C-alpha cells in the first residue's frame, strides 16, 4: 500500500469537486494513515517548478468546504502535458516533466477527477509516469459511459430547472416565447432533464434532428389552445436547421457560449410572429453549491477510489449503477460516449407529456 | 381502452405529487383522448355523497403547478374504507360505498399514488370495486421495495441537507453539538443520505443499533482533534438505547414527531458535558417545492402509468431501476420493505468518511 | 366610496406583483365589501372588446399565488393607449376607447401598479377617463423617486447576488475574470447592491464614468496580491468607454439585452491578458419567486392603496420611507428619477471595501 | 489614529457576521493600513491565556466567507466578564483580566458586534479597559432601537417565510392547521414579517395580547369560507392565554425553544376540532447563508465603524435609517428596546389583509 497519494481535478469545474477532495482525504488519512497531496490547477501543478500543490489534511475540510462549488485545487481545460501549447505556437511533449513532478513529490498513486477528455490524457500521463491511477468521473454533461451519473450533473440540472421556474412567470405575464440555452457540448442530458422538470414545451438537443417548422407548429398549436406563452430549452451544441455551427467568437478567437439560443429566438419570431427572448445560462451551471445528490455521489466516489488504491485495483474508474458503486476499466468508460438515446426513458417521458422535440409537429 | 380514468393521491403528502397529476393528465388527454377524474382527499372523495372530485384538464396544469408541493387533490392517511373508524368507535367496511362511488363516476381504470400502506389498501379496494388499477410509488422514506426511488424522497433529503447546512455554522460559532431529527418511520434513508451530504459526524438510523457510549466517544474524539462542534442526524423512528419508543403524545393521544432528538440531546450532554441543541425538522420535509429529480421521476411515472392502463397491464406498479422505468406486480413491490441495508453503498460511504453510526466507537 | 374598483399591472413584470393583487383584493373585499376587477395585460384589456378582465375574489388568492413571480393579470410595456402604434405605422390616441372600457366595467376607481413610464401614462389616461386613480410603484431598477424601495427590486438583487455566488467558485477554479451583466436601464442600483453583497471586485454603473485603464489596473493589482480571479458586475445601460451605446439588435430591430458585458470581457482580455467569461443575467431577474421583503412591501402597498381609495385621496402614490408607508402626489414621485447618487451610502461602502467603480485606479 | 484594532462578535450568532468581519478588515487594512485582531468566542478570547485571537488579513476573506453563516471568530452568550459564573457557583468580576488582555494585544480601539445585552456589557468592559469602542448592531429579533434594521434580521425572516411556503401545501393537502413557532425573545418582528410574507392567517406576537377564542373564531370562519387549512405563526416569547410562561426545560435546567407552539396546537384542536401540527424552527433561523440585504447592511456597517474609529468618534453605534448610515450614542440605542408598535405599518398591513392578531375575532 502506498504512503502518499496525489489527487487532482481536471477539465471544466463543476459542483461537487470539493466534496470529492474531502472524501478522498478523510478516507485516506482516517482509514489508511496516508498522506494526501492535492495538485494545483489540474495537471499544471506538476509541470511547474517548484511544484504547485497543497498537502490536504482533516483541517482542510472542516466547516463548509463540502458545500462549496468549484475546486479548491483549481483546474484547467488547457495545457495537455503531452501536447503542450508553447509560446512559439508549437506543441511539446512535457510528460517527462510531469513524471518528474510526481517523482519529486514521492507520489505512489494518483486519483484523478475528470471527464472523458481529461481522463484520456491523465491515463496516458500516469502510464508514462509509472504511477498507478484511479479515476473519478465528473462532467455536467453526463456524457461518460457506464456510470449512471457523473459528478456535477444533477446540480447543473437544478440550476437550469430553476432558470425555467423563473422564466415561466415572466413569459406568461408578457405573452412571450422564452428560450433558455443550457450547456451540453455533445449531449442533451441537461436540456432534456431540465426541460421536463421545468415544464418546457419544446426541447431541442443535438441527438435529435429538428425542423424549425415543427417548432413553429408546436407554438402555433399552444396559442390555439389559449396558452399565451411557451418555454423552449436548447442545448448549446445544437446547430442550425441546415447543420451549421452557431457560435460567436470574440476578438481572441475564443468561442463564446451562445448562438443557438439567439438563432432560435429569431427564427421563431420569423415563423410565428411571437415575441421571443433568449437567455444563455452559461457558467451559472458550473459554480453553484452542489446539491445533496452530487455531494452524495462525490462522497461515495471519493471513498471508493481510495479503497481501490488500497486494494491495488488500478487503471479503473468508479461508477454508479443501480444504487451502488462499481468500478470498471477506465478505457471502457471513456470509449463509451453516453449521449441521449432517442429511446431513453426520459425521451419517452418528454414525448408522453406532449413536449416537442423538434422532429415531429405534435399537433 | 378506457374512456375515463380516475386518479388519487393517498397517504402522507410529499413533494412531486402535483407533477404526477400533471403527467397523468397530459398523457391521458393528449395521448389517448381520455377523461381524467381526480378524486379528492385520497379515498375519501369516493365515500362522500355527492362524490368529491374534480375533472382534470390541460388548463388545470398550466403555470406553476408542476413546481408546487403538496397535492391539489388533497390526501389523507386516515379513514381506510375497508376498516373505517366510525364515530361510535367501531370499524366499518365501507368498500361497497367506495365501489359504488367508482361506478357513479363511470371510472374504467384507476391510477393510485401512495406508499406501501396506502397501496396495500388501494389494491384491495380496487379489486373489490372491480376497477383495473395501476400504482405509482411515493414516500419520502424511500422504503418501497424494487424501485430505486419513490416520489418525494430526494426533496426530503434536500430539505434535511439544507437544514444541516444551516446548523453547521451556528454549531461552529457556539461550540455546540447540534442534533437534527429527520423523518423516517421505519427506514433511515433520509437520515443517511442527508447526513452524508450535509457533513454530519454522527448518523443514527433504526436499522443499525447504537450505543450512547459510541456516540459520546466520537464527540470526545472530535474535541480532542480541536474540532469545536459536532453535527448529529437521527431518524425519528430510532428508539432509546435500551429499545423504548420515544414519543410525545398530545392531549388528543396523537403522536407528535420528536422525542429521540431531545433524548439524544440530553444524553450527549450527560455523557460529554457538551452544550447541545436539537431541531425537529418535521413537516418542513413534506410540503416543499419538488426538486428537479422528483419532478423528473414523477413525470416519468405519470406518463408510464397511463401507458400501462392503455396497454391493459394492471395490478402493476411503475418503478425506477438503472436509469429506466419498469413495471412490476404491486404485491411484489409492497411486500419488500426497503430499509437501509447495513452493507449498502452509502453505509460504506458513511463509514469510509469516519461518520459514527453508533455501533462502534470510531476513535 | 366606490363599490367597484379596477386594478392593473403595467410595464415590465417583476417579482411581487401577485402579492400586490392579493393585498388589494383582500383589503377591498374584506375591509370594504367592494368588487375588484383585474384588467388583463396592462392597459390593453380595456382597449379590447369584449373587455379583457377577470373578477378577483378571495378564492383567487388561496394557495401559493402570493409567492409566484410575474402577474396573473399579465402586463405589457407596449401599446401606450394615448399614442397607440397602429398596423399602418401611425400612432393613434385610443384614450377614449380606454375610458369607454372603464365606463363599461363600471369602475369607480383604479389602482395601477407600474414604474415611472407606466405611471406617467396611466395617470393621464385615468384623468381623461375621469376615474380617480391611486398608484403603486414597482420597478426592479428602483429608480422611482421618494420611495426607498419599489416592488421587485430586492428580489432582482437577490437573483444577481446568487449569480455572483455561483460565478465566484468557478472563477477561482479557473483563474478567470467573470463579468456579470445585470439589468438597470438608467440606474445602477441592482449592480451596486448585488456587487457589494456578492463580493464583486469591480462594479460599473451608468452614474459613474469609468476608464478601462482603471479596471485593468484593479485586476492587475489583485493578481499582484496573489488573487487568481476577479468578479465584475456591470449594469446593462453602461456605455463603452467613449460613450457609445452597446447593444445587439436582432433581425426584427428589437434591442437585445447584452453588449456591455461582452465589450468589457474583450477589453479586459486585451488590456490584462486575463481569461474572461461574461454572463448576461437577463430575464432571470424578473420572474423569480418574490423574496420576503418584496412580499412585505407589496402587501403593505396593496392594503394602503385601497385605504387611500376609501379615504378619497387620489392622484397619489404609496411609498416606503423610514419603516412606514406614506403617500405622495404621483407627479412628485415620477418627476424624481432616482439614480445612484455618487455620495450614496452604498457607494461609500463599495469604495470602503476597495471595490473599483471605474473612476479611479484603487491601487 | 490607532495602528491596531480588535473586533469581536458577541451574543447569539446570526447571518451576516462574517460579512461584518470582512468589511471591517478590508477597510482597516486597505483604507488605513491598520492591523486587525479578531478576538475568539466573544469576550472569552481576552480572558484566556494565552489570549485566543486570530490576526485577520485580506487573505482571510477571499473566497466565500462573505456568504457563510455564523462567525469565524466564534461567539458566546455566556460568561459576562463583569459577573463571570465561576465553577463554585459565585460570580466574579474579571474585567481587569479582560483589560489586561486588550493591553497584551496592544489594541488601540475595539469594534464590537452585538445585540442590546451584549453591547451593554461590552460598553462597560471597554470603558474599564480604557479602549475606545464602536458598536455594530446585530440581532435576529430586530429589537434594537434607532436602527431600522440590525444584522441577521432579514435572513431570519427569509428562513421563517420559506418555512411557511413549505407548510402551506402540506397543510392544504391534509386539511390541517399548521403552527410555526419562530424566534423572538421579546419582540414579534420575525413572526409579524414572516407571517405577512408567508401568507399566515393568524400571527401571535408578545406585544399584542390574544384570546384563544379569537383564534378559534378565525379558524372557524376560514372553514366556513370553504378554506380547508390555516397557517399560524407565533413568536417563542408568547405566553399562555392567562400569562404563564411556556417552556420546556431539559435535565440541565436549560430552557429549550418551544412550548407555545405545542400549546397553541393543543388548544386549537380543543376549541375547533381541527387537526393541527406544529413546527419549532429554532436554530435554522440563525446559521443560514446571509441574504443580500444582510450582506449589504453588514458591509455598510463594517466600513462605517472603521471610519468612526479613524475619525475618533467613539462610544457610538452605527445604524441604518432612511437609506443611509448614521451613528448614534450607544446608550441611546440600547436604552430603546424596539418591540412591535401596535400602530406599526406592518401591523396595519396584517390587519388590512384580514390576518387575525388574536386581539379580535375578525369574523
């Protein structure tokens, strides 16, 4: 068994990361007497000299850190050490520096928290560094295979649902069609779940192709039934009707969130004459206080990941299935991208409620 | 296929019932063109003359009803029609009146929302009434077998977790041991989940026998580690150390919530000298706005229950398992009381975090 | 004393309007035995034939309507009856139709809820209609003179503060500068209050001219102090540094919210190299559940407005000052636009906390 | 001007104390370059040897401390140093030790945050210690004179209002009378404000004598109007109808919250036959996250208190009046106990809404 483990959070932040850090630390120290080194800013802390890290102990997690959004270690979705973007524009393999960092800290195992992209990189890095590795899944998009839920998803759904709760009364007061654009780079899980929970009339996700005419039809139909407003939820990854990507780039060439909400807003006005407003929820979905479900999942994952290290079961990811925690090969998990299955129970639920998914008129 | 179905909510209310009523109504009307009659006050509406009911239509569920706690139909956990408590103190079988009520309304199928007790009664009543029946599980205690979750549970956990979030800072400010008594008549699911999510140090549930000495030991240990406060969560059904029930009865002989929280508060002071305060969460756990998870579950169950009626699959209960909706014989579900299994993943999580469950000192 | 009064909500909706309608109805019926006619969609209900209204009674306000955002009557900020935009592009004075509508309903007094623009129009309309009028102030911008607070303001501040609470952890996790654009057409009250309450480092409001260089200086200074993130709040009405308006127009020529948040985001990146993200809060500030303060204010205003009608004190607006309700001539109130006074207590508080208001470097 | 100031929080904790500590520290360091010493556990830190304190700097308040309930310094409402309860049961004047503690730390001024009792003691202590003193008012009861609001009040009202929001749907679902007992040792401000904001039918406060018969009459009247439930709010300080105190004492002789809620619950059942349930909100009202209003007030008070020290204006308390911060002699403030005036605007509002205050039947 190791005496000292590292932990890092990687990729975009989400609610529940601090609860993971707490669970890992409490279990490692109280259960096994290990030392826990938290690496700062994802993989970056191990590339810096001096190495950027903080020793985590029981004191670190007193008080309210369990309930705080974000990650006290910091994270990043830039700077892959295997293909690191240098100032001169070239990409450099810095994995040896990374391995050296692990060596210098005396890490005997690593626990990494990330989504599919991050875990893919981390797995390779740890292999090159010859440090045994256990993975914990986090992604607000919930697009990681095998596990029913990843950390951060239910809180993101809560925030998006709450936004619909706030948009509904103002939509009804002003006879408006309100469009809410939520996160979801490739998968429509947030849009689908929040749309059902928040009472949306129309939900547009990347997995189900839509026709503007179907959306317009649904809105016309609602108005015919004396309903004076409509709620639309759309995932940011949705493209225009003819398949163009819709994104606003800023002066640095960085992609901004947004685009599809504005597009739908304009197109709905054009086709139906309805007054529309759109809201882009953006980063409000990430930093919030984790809900009870995310804190539970994070705690369960953190404890189990440490136990896997103790049991010498490496290259595995913890996952939630059927009310319990299992562990699976990381490769299996990250090779399965879990987008919304059109036959999914919640898709059936949405159709059953009469929600328009854009692929049919529902009149 | 029926042309007119009834729906009723029975037993203690919880968050998400209106979302069920909405889903059933939307599906039955939009999907099949049926009429939906909502029975008032659980089974009572069918015993009254004139029958107490309201016709539910699409208009009934516009606006914000999806997000409202409670049930617009009303409910009751008194007055079982098969053994109805009469004014003279006797019990009377009024199931014929109930059947007559169904007849008078012209109901061709019934959907009932309830916990194990209610569903047991409802099933018998519907059998006697010769009305095909489909059940939807709800109980904040989450003690119904087969289904991973019943409606109302996650919201009750949210409320209890939020209470711990509020008690922690005042506990820490005043060097106090705070005891939170949560609902849970036979099962400790709420206490266990909220305790982990809310950062409790000690969780006492009916499924795991405790010793006061272990609790005192844990508190002493925390104080030794320079922690100046502790959070304790206890389920209302927990008895005294020697197994006595602890309940305060009011002048009408009705049992009040409370008792065990006060008891633990006094015993902890006696054994440790710590300053304690207790809070009985009570009905705050029932009436709140349903969270997104409960609204999703309620929507999925409501739609599927109507589909079961359409498919002629009766005497079945909808259930949630492994990310999808299944249906099972009602008898199977209600004969399996799902209390906390001491080997459950969350129990392991609690132990892994160093939470004292009362059965061992954890020093 | 009148036997029948009308009530309408006008202009943009906000949290607390239903609480006003409830208070007016309860007071008018229980206190005086009057009838209350709620006019639909602001002034529009009285221009339509048949007149669009609903009779309000005690039953209308049972349950949860007190806590619902928006207005059950509907409202609009379009279609001033004195200069009504006709389909042919001309403006028409339809005040005679409006007066006729009042006549047809038999209204003997009117209570109108609105901001300065709406109250200005309403006052003229009621004068032309010869219906005595009492006004209740509402505006999330809180820019109405004399009254310390108007309905909707504190809830809007809550929502914006909560947004900052959510952006802070993700900003800190990713070393980012987060910019939040909040409502405030002419006044910076929401930005100022939410910025202080939410821990912003920089607050930019239309009342205080700013230099980009001062903002950049503040951010550089924070980074020098080892702070890795910054929070910026900006009111939507703020212009570019050289005074240009910044607004995105959609294909219908309607102005969208947004613009200044994106602008600041780009400029901060340009000047400091910091990674920035912006969020436009938009309509989330309007429709939310009113907080306790807004419900109290709305209830107090509603009761008092009815009493003013009973006392025959017309052409007056209720207002909140120094813990009590007063009433003042409407003209006095709407002629005083209450923007943020640079010597205001909260401006001093912001400066005292070291918050950069853009007019000085604060290094 | 001083070079080093002390700050302490005293008496029961409430939401907003950390926001005060942050504002004082930011202003003192950034504005004047002073050192800030936070005394631990109210006055107790200065009685302990070594002295129990922490130096507060800018780093102490990064992240989320502004939004945390409680006080990071700790507080106490026991152990008045002027009449300190010794183990042998006697009271001892330990003010010389307190003064010595101030001396040892080199404090040149003290800022104290407390309610009327705490400020009374603190003022005397500081006088004896010859340390200039400035006071900041905090009390969830809002019973401090002169200032419109003290820190902690609006958050306590929010929590109590939210409790009513949760009790209403379950009351309506089960045909119950729900009684909520809220804090308020001598003053009914929380009960009155939350009762109005939360839609209570009956509000009982210590300032207005009540008759059970009036309460029963109101409930009967509601039932006659086909309302099937009622909401009652009562302040903990309310006595029985004939003036007896109602408190449950535990085995240590400590008074517990509760008593009057249970009493009213039983009496209402006795008089009306209604099914009742009561909830004692207790400490949930203290530790919550401060709302935006409390954070604003705390920030404004903290900054101004430091400025008073800088200006050499001592023995004064900051206060909020008419949208601005003033300062007044501490003695003036604490000699004015601000209970609910029966002619207060909110009392009129409550009566205007038809809420029964217990002193008249309202039928």
